[in-house]
């Protein structure tokens, strides 16, 4: 210890200066919480949720519902940013360029993230590998429906009827590469049915085409199809989930009947840019878990005939991989290309 002689006061003891090595060693010994003091805790500002579809549709409404619940859990606004275009790849690709700091998130949709790139010659991303999985929060089952003019009452009846009339039946979808399109093409591969695809713009137009007998077959959402099922205009033949729907308990699952080897539900979740820190992903996944259990979110599920489907990041990433593998096989086998 050195001592400085005081000129106008007492002598002062001064500690020797630390070398750079000693300083680094001292910092390393400090607790992590001490080093973190002064940093802003996440989140300290609004979060942007990129939704790769236009406002007003089912996916957008679900995004806004979960965003409001996340706002309550995280203590910051979660602002929905609709970036539609190019079958959802425009908004989805936008998230790739964002910082991995948790302030830009993506509404993960099977069509925009997983299947759309499979139909492009030069895809802007690999949907199963280029994003950070945070968690799934919703799923909804589709139901195979036929117009009342088709004289069948079960799935095998449709197979027999269609095979006796190759190319005579039509089915509707919401567009090339949409979930209703790919699920029907998968079923056609499994059964050998020859049914002609007629794409429409939007779920309402797709459903109305079947009700009016412009087409005879479709995979429709249970919630929007129920009035037509109850009126007898449409006949339900099978559910794409792994189990029966409580709304249609007498309609078997196509997984149950061994037509599909796995559910083909439509799902939604949260994703982020590549290489998000694991701690940040866990924090967002925890907030998502609580948001899904919120009473108002439960009311949303009931109102829209959807189901909560919370998963951890690892399970959600595994779903991306399995979905990509399955639909890549269908796209190749049916030579499906984006318009």
C-alpha cells in the first residue's frame, strides 16, 4: 500500500493500480446480476408481431387475440404488423432480417412458413430451419365435406363413388398450396381418387362453391361449415385430426380410419429470427403458455371452434420438420408449383 503525504490535510493511503489481467479476473468474479445492472430488462419497448396475411381473416384475428394476452403477460404492447403477399412468404421473410432481440416476432403459419417455399424454384428461406421456434398455441381441424347431391354417407363411399367417375367431381380450396389443397392432394395420393382442383380466393368463396354445387367436395373449417352441415346442405365424412371433434362426435377421424398416418390440422404459433438466445426463447414461451390459459383466450377458442395447442420450442421445431417432410413429398408427387 502506497502513502501520499498530505499537503493541506492528513496522509492518504492509496491502493496500487490493477493490471488488465487482474481487472478482468475481478470482473469475472462478480455475480451475473451485478454485471447486468444498468441494462434494460426485456421487454422495455413495444414488440412487433409480423402477420404474413391480410387483416380480417382467421389467422389475423387469432394473432390479435394472442397479442393482447401477451401484452398483459410481458407488460409491453405487442403490435400486429400485417405483411401479406407472395403466399405469405413476403412477411415471413421480413422476419429473417430482424435482430434476434425478441422485439420482432412472427405468426408462424404452415402455409406461409412451411409449404409455400416448397413450391418455389428459388425459395427465400427454409421454413423448418431458418427461424427460431418459440411455441405453438392454436390448432383447428378441417372436415371433409360433400354437397348433398353426392349420394354418399361415409369416406369409403366417396372413394368408391369418385373412382367410378374419374375426373367428374371437383373440389375447392383457398388457392394453390393452401392447406385445403394439399390435404386433399394427400388424400388423393392415398386413395387413388381422381377429383379436379378448383381454387378460390378465400375460405368464404371456397365454402359457398360447395354449398351451391359449383364443386362437390372440400376440406372446410368446422366452425364456418357447421350451419351448412346442420341444414343438410353439406355432409361431413371425416376429420383430419387425430381424434374426433366434440362438435361432430359421430364423424370419424381420417387418422382413426388409417387414411392419414398423422393429423393434418391447421396450426399457429410464434417464431423469431434465427439464433435467438435460449433464455429469451424460454421467457417468451413461458409468457405464451400463460396467454393461452387466459380466460379471454379460452373464450376465443370456443367462439372460433379452435383448440389451444401449447407446445415447448423443441416440440414446435420438430413439428416444422415433420410438416416440411410430409408436404414436400406431396408437392413433388403432384408437381405443385406456385402461380
